[in-house]
């Protein structure tokens, strides 16, 4: 019995020694392949300094800088979209940031929704509005004149209005503001002409129906609305923004849109 105990103890000692040796070997291997130490990140976010670095290094116009729940990472909203950066500005990435601590949450989309709401407030007096008589919901739509589904949405304007949905238009010329030669695109000129009309709603109705647009020039923020759309993720028309900043890409039937609105 004693010999068996000694034999078991000896085996245990050998096993422990082998384990320790393996751990040491792994530590040596790990230290050998580790990159040089990265400079320690600042303990707190200096928004002013990070904003200056974005402007100096990248030429971006920074709107807001805020800390994220991810230690050492800041959220930076610019005129070219939303980015994430280390507090010292040495590292930068663009993409989705999710929280899975409790219920999964898209933190990037939540931030973009705030940017959309701020933009809708900014351009509230520069929209072409089709109000519902018994308004229950308001949606804001990025639109172009020649877009097929934009025209389909517009053809059903009475249906949206009849079920209590007010539709507000923002301009989004799909071909951009200028062409390759630096000249204003036709889409931009047509949208500007509609917005500059004495009766923009009637001009929009005619333009969506395929009638010609009387050329007009005035001081309307068509380019600014287009830039706003690009900044908040519009890559096609129509793009529908809800009051809380949620964005629905593409066309929605009146009843389908109402169902979405009432489910929120």
C-alpha cells in the first residue's frame, strides 16, 4: 500500500513539473512574439485635442467628440460620417460598435439616430411638406425627381396623408452636386428649381409626374441636405427617417409604413 502511495506521489510530481515547464515555455514563446509595448492611452478624453488632430491629420470637419463605453475609445462624428478613435488619436477605425453586456445593442446606430434628429431639426424650415389632416406620424424622406420608387411614393401621397402620415422632403440628387467636369448635375439643378419655386409643392407634383422643371436659382440648402444625407448613411432614394432618427431604406407602402410607425 505504501509503495502504491509513493508511486502515485511520484507520478503527480512528474506531472506537476511537466505542467510548470510547459507554462514557462508558453510564457517565453508569448513574450517572444509580442509586439513592442504601445504607449499608454490617456486616462481621460481630451475632446478638443482629438478634434484638432482629426482636422490637422485628415482634414475632416469634426462635429462632436464623445467617450464610448469601450475604455480608451472615442466616438467622433464628422462631415464624412462617424468614426472611432483612440483617445490619443493614434488609431482610427470605422464600423459598427455593439454592446452585448445585457441586451445586444447597436451603439453606432443609436448615435447616428441622434445625428439624424439634429439634422432634421436644422432643416425643418427648408423641407417641402405634405401634411396629413389628422396627423399621427411625421416622416422625413430623402428624395430625387427621377427615382422610380420616389415617384411611386409620391403618387401615393394622398394615401399616406389619409392615414395620418405627414411626409416631409429633403433633397438628395442621386448623381451628386457636380459632375466630373465640375458642372452642376441635372438632378441638382432640377431639385434646386423645385425648392426655389413660388409654390414648391405644385412644382414637385409636376416634376414627379414627369413634367419639365422651370429653371430657377435661389439660396436653398440643397447641397447641405445632400451632404447631411451622405453623413447619416443614405446611399439611395427614397430613404425614410422616422421622428426618433431611425432610418428605413427604400420605398414602403402606406399601410406597411403605418404598421412600422405604430409598432415603435
